[in-house]
């Protein structure tokens, strides 16, 4: 059985290829580690990664679309937002504050 990091190292060329594809579509910030984390947390959440075959991993990585990745990333971002923390409360107040009225121009 491979260790977790061994599996990452084995599929690293495929992860790098997927990142190159994302850069082609102008998603420049995606790293191989980001794609790997997506697969672990989303694609393979209910699978035992130690029992997966190499071709299954490669297929899942290559089948990943930028839209799938970005949707997942946005949802994770929403989960992480702390609107009721001190900093979040300030941001929420700014968002909900009515804009100042402009003087009427005649």
C-alpha cells in the first residue's frame, strides 16, 4: 500500500498537467496541491484512497473541469466566512449600511 504522499508524488505530473490546462483558461492561481486537495475532499471523500488504482486517480484528475473546481472552491470559501466574528461584523455593517444621500442637483 502506498502512503498518502507517495500517491501525490506518483500523480504529480497529472496534477501539473491539469494546472497547465487551468492556466490556459486563465485560472493562474491553481496549484497541484489545490487540485489534490479538491480530489481528496470532494471527489474521493467517500473512497479509501489507499485502495484506489492509479488509473482511477488519473481519470478523476483529468476529468476535473475548471467550473467544478471553482464551484467547490467558492462553497468552501462561504463555509469559512465568519460573519459574526468581530472582523466579519464590521464588514457586514459596511455592507448593510445605507449609502449617504447625494444632494439633489437642479
